[in-house]
C-alpha cells in the first residue's frame, strides 16, 4: 500500500525516529580523488552503519510506523543480504517477530548475520525474484506485513536521512553521487537535499548490466530488464519501483552507468587508499568518479552505501580490480625446449622486478615446432607502464611474446 508522497517533513520525522538507533556515519575525505577531480571529495560511510549498510534506516522507520495489531502479527522481507539484515535488526529492536526469505545461494556470512540479528531465515528460490514471490505468498497466508526493500514512502523517508546528514556535515557540497538499484536511497536523498539545497546536483549510478532506470526514464514508465547482471548485488534490481521511479525522475539530475571493471577498480581503491571495506554496490559512486573525473563539480560527496561483501566475492573482485589496474599480467612466451630455458626467462623477469605467481608449460600444441615449448606466465606487476616494460624486456631477450 502506498502511504502518500514523501516530503522533507517526513524525512525529518524519520530522523527523529532514528535518533539513537542509526549511527550518524562519518564523512571521510579522499585525498586521491580530490586530487583527481581538482576539488574536495568526501565519502559518506554508510558501510560503517549498523548491519553494514543504510538499509536499517528505512527498515526501522517502516516497522516503527506499524500499528500495534500489525506488529503483533510480525513482518516478512525478501533479500539476498543488506535489506535482510536491516529488517532483522530493526524488528528485533522494536520487539517485532521477523521472517526473512533469502535465496538458496545467499552467501553464508549474510545468512548467519541475518539470523544473529533475530530473524527466522527461510532459504527459498534460486534468484531474488523467486524469493520475493515466496515472501509475498507468506504475507498473504499469515497476515505478516511485507517490508518492501525500497518502494514505500516510509522506507524512502528513512533512507533520506542520509541526505540530511550530508548537508549538516558538508554544507558546502555541490554534488552528491549515490548508487541506484531500486532507487530508495537516491529518492530519499533527493527529497531531502532538493528541498533544502536545490542547487546541489544528485547523480545516480547504476551498473551497466543492471541499469533499468535509463530506459525507464526514456520511456516514461518503469521497464523491467529481462536478465540484469552485475557483481554488485546491492544494486542488481531489474525494475525501478513505482514510487521511487517518480521521485528519481523528478529530482535526480542524472543517472550514469559504470562497467564491472570500473566497479572492481573502485573497490580496490577504497580498500587501498581509504582503508575502507566496501561492497561493489557501495563502490559504484567511486567508479563513476574514476571514469569521468572532469565531469563533477565539487565539493563532492560519494555515498558508500554498504560494506557487506562476501569474502569469496571480495577475493575475486580484488583480483579483477588489480588486473584492470595493470597489476596482473598474463603472457605466453615461446622458447626452445632445453634444460635451463625456464631459468633464463625467470632471470629476465627478475631484472625487471616482475613477481611470478604461476607458470605452466605447453609442449603438445600443434603450432609448436619439434624443439619448441610455450610457457604461460602469470605475473604481479606495478601498473600498465610496468606491464609494457616486462613485455619489452622479454622481446629484447629474443623471446616471442603474446597475450
């Protein structure tokens, strides 16, 4: 049910409701990005929020607004991670029973955290859409109140408190950059910020493989993507919400898209330069800043919306980010197959200070001559320039080198 429009007054009431519940998260400066853009850049660290993301804000406001009879029946939600944990903690703090449906393949740390926050977790469905249908059916059968992850005015108002905090912490802000999935966070921030500072630009960022807002805004109504794909599961939403679509269309100045390479590079930057653990969705504003630094007017605040990244995904993403940044190099080197040939290659690599991670020999390829072999090398390097130096050194030593 749609309760009504979202106003600045609603966001301010949400801020009062969240007093003592949600943290006023830190605003941290980024010297690297400030130098890149030529103006101050700050991180709004919602990755350090309770439950590891902004989701507890909207979840708590929504559940706090329920009647006594609704609270008595309990609440139900569907999520692969952040919303699940936010609803679980909010319900527990308010003394409300919560049931959370999660996909069968949800990362174990997120499942365990949701249970620890007090929810009954039910694993159902291979994808979130199937999990969502199961939660809605449970709500119909039991009367439990379904807590939508983004498309409800109370949820949007709760998320909008991030915008109020940004204006209080950085009154000189000119641009706010925020990741967009279903649009709840971007809509809430835009409601608060545009009411108080209409001159501030609000820029939304979506993963290119899961960008439902650009075609929806062009069409004038929400359009569902057939198969959204991205590593950033926090913004992997196939269709904008009906409520969020209208607000984003009216108040958000621009929606940009970023590649998977840009997301992984941004996550790596947050970890290396800011010492902040951020999930790919939370790093999407940083990816946009890295992609087109000259197109943002500062001071800029980038909202790091969450830090609940699965360790296995973190490992893969960091490896991908290092490759995209020129920190890994894979080469094939053809050589004469005789004792000591590999040692000669390794001496060349030692001189140019390339660290060997893995070596494999190929001797049976029909492209090779009778006395030839091919060595596949996986190297740790220091950037694109160093990669070029490594390849040049091998060629100058007489080797045939290919990617």
